[in-house]
């Protein structure tokens, strides 16, 4: 007796057929003699009817939620008034002739049946869900998300295979790859006192594959970064990593747009318009106050520095920049205070404001606003102008944060997906804490060749050949054209304060590879978890990862990380400091 159909796939075309179904009891109801079992598998539900005279009756009377059973029966059409439009198999039911219990089940810690019936699942705390992940994973939303994820990955493989990419696996136990985070270390038993690092990305391996002539590489790669956890970070996460030889930036962008469009079409049936808009970093920061602007709504910032320059309003008169934003609403004092707190959180000294009422600005800094500014900003009756003044970066970022909050509060974002490329990032940024230049992407990113002569003279002005892919205000991919010449890579290390010895010790293998004839190359990595979460309409990447870690980086299911036996540590030559225990 073998399964003939998935429960959720039984439909009117099977009427009068004998079927064998296997699955979980979603719900059992006893209606005065007749027993109804909603039987569930990954495809959905079907209603099983057990009549009192059926040989299945005694067992059916015993089963409970989440028991695993095998049912044999005959499909029949339901009378019109009993059709259940909320489930796909709602026009039919299966009249049971046999029922075998394959496994009994404890009462689940929380119900998983509601969404399968077309109702809303009960809210359950995330830690409980993770602790009982096996049960949680039965829920409809997670089943859908993981299948979407599979479709995305399958589409990626198909597309890149057609485009001549080959997938290559790179090691987990390796040396440190700098991507700006701390490494996870793995002690070596065979070389006591020595450690592997888990890769923060396959960056250097993919570059070496290019030097080795593989031309087009990709990998669905697990990456490991020991970062302070933010809401939406996982210590181990997945990238689509790819690299191409003999290409320029535009080739990489173009290929990735086509890949994105293919993935959306195949996995969601959504058509993405390509090419995506391209915006320089400077423009994104100036207009949206972010290097990952959410283009689902307008609300652009305007530069009004010159209009206030040398004026009566001291706070603005000598500021490096003054930025303005027009909120399409008459904001209350209270709302303005809340927005100001957000701006201050990003380093602004304050948030100035004025409402446009009765054809003129009133309240806030009204008396300081120069003639004609209302017209220039296009402010309309009942709207509120907001201003931040100060150093450029802090000002644009803080007003950008206000912009995002307004977008959220006023519900300005359009439905759907808005992609763009942000290009021309600075190569370096000044690291206040350590008093030196540091890379913005990673140390292997090529400077814009037009800016090469600025490299030592004015490093902050050098643009990188780096690009980010942005979807609905989140960075979902980032990459660059790489340095493929050893001398330039050495210059770059020097700029970053990595001397020749340190460079040799840490990256000798890369420098050596570059000296064996490296093609020009570049690539990108997509944050696959974020991609799929956005596609699934989920806020958290934990909703698209089968076995995620919680916000403390722990796995409540397996209880990792965990202490290990003294003997295991001894084998590794490791002793723990007692005070930490
Ligand atoms: N390795 C980079 C990262 O993980 C991506 C790339 O440059 O291709 O962000």
C-alpha cells in the first residue's frame, strides 16, 4: 500500500478514485457518529469522513491532533453547500475505508493547524517557536517560505548555469577573510595552539578561482561573522556569491539585473522592470539621506544651505549644510518631538520645523525662513517643513532617518518592489576611533582608475568601483571590481596601514596569486536570507531560515553554543580561565 496522492492535491478530477493518503491529523471532529479528520501534508489538507460502519472507525475515534496516519478511501464530491472555498481540496472529501496509525503524537506546545484551514495562526513567542522548531516548521507560513527559498535557489542555479557559470565549493575551515567583522575561530587539535577561521565570505577563494582561469564562478555560500547581533543578523548566514573575469562594472550590474528579474519571474511570477536605476552614493545620501534609499516613496530632501548662509538664524548661518524635507502633513508638536529624537539619535543637534498655514510659515523657525523658500520647496497648505543643519554626513543621515519614519507613519510606500543600484561609493572612510583610513567595502576593491592619483594625496576623495543592490530600502547585495594587480593591492594595503610584513603574513597567498597573471575581475554577493525574506513579505530573516539562531545568537533547539567536556578541551590544548566559568 503506497501513497497515491498528496492530501492537498486531491481534487474533483479524482472523484470515485481509490486513494491512499499519509499525513498528520490537522484536526479531528466528532459530529455525532461521523468523524471528520482534516488530513495534512506539505501540499495542504483534505477532509476525510469516517462513517460509523467503516472498518476505520475504531482507530479514527482514537486519533488526536498531529498523529501520523495512513488513510485509504474513495474520493467523492461534496454537496455544493458543503464546499470549503478556503482550502484547495475543498470541493471533495475522502470516505475512509481504512485508517492506520503510523505514529502517535504528544499534544503540540502550540497549535499549527489554523493557517492550513485558511484561518490565522495563533501568535507564539519566538523562543518557544525556536525551541519547538520541528513543530513550528509544520506551520503553513514556514512551509511556504522554505519552498519559496528553494525556488529562488533553483532559479539561480538554472540561470547561472545557462550563463556559463560553474559552482565551486570553497572551504569552511580556512584563514581569516576580512569583511569588517570578527572571525569565528576553530581550534586545531593536530596543531595545538593554532586556529582556523570560518570564512566571513569566500572572497579570496573566488578571486583565486578567477586567477586560475575559471572565468565565471558562483556558490550558495554559508558565511560566518561574529558580530554584535542586531535584530536582523545571524552569525551564520547565506550568500549567493559570484565572480566574473574580463568584465567591467556595467557587465556585473547587467548580469545581476537579469538574474534578479529571472528569479522574481520564476519564484514569484512578478515581472521586475530592468535595468534598475543607478544612483551615485553622493546623490543617494543627498536626496534620501541613505546609501540604501527606499524608493517606494518620494519625500526627497533638499539642500537649502545657501539660502540660510550668513542669515539671521545663527544655528544655520554657518552650517556646513542645511537640509530640508517637506512632510505632507500638519505635524503636531508631539510628532515633531518624536521625529527630533530620531534625528538626534543619528547625531543631529536638533530638528527645526515650521508649518505652512494660511499661505505662510508659522510656528517653529518661521521668522527665520528666507523669502520665497516655500515656493522653492513646493510646500503646500497644511504641510510641515523640517530642517537639519550641521556636518554633511550627520545631517543627511539624520534627516534621512526622519524621512523613513515619516514614510512609515504616513503609509507612503507603494506596494511592490523597488530596486536600484548605488554606485561610486568612496573607497575609504575615516575611522575616528583608530585615527586611520579604513575600507568601505573590503581591501580588495579597486579604486576608480580616474582617481588613482588621489590615492595617497587625498584618499577620502577616491571613488571605489563598488556597487550595492538595494531593494525597498535594504541592501540586498554588494560587490566590486577587484584590484587585479599586485602593485596596486600593495599600495592599497599600505594606505590601510597594513605594512609589507603584515600583508605578506596575512595575504601572502593572494599577493602571490596576483603575481601569477590575474585577469581583471569583479563580482558580487547577495544576502540570500534578506532577499527571500523581502520576497516573502517577512520582516525577519528568521522566517526564511529553517533553523535560525535567536537574538542572542543561541539556538534554543539544540542549545548551541554549549559547554564542552574537559577532555575535549584538553585534546585541543585549551584551558578555560576559571573566573569566566
Ligand atoms: N565578499 C563581499 C561581501 O561579502 C561581496 C563581494 O565583494 O563580492 O560583502
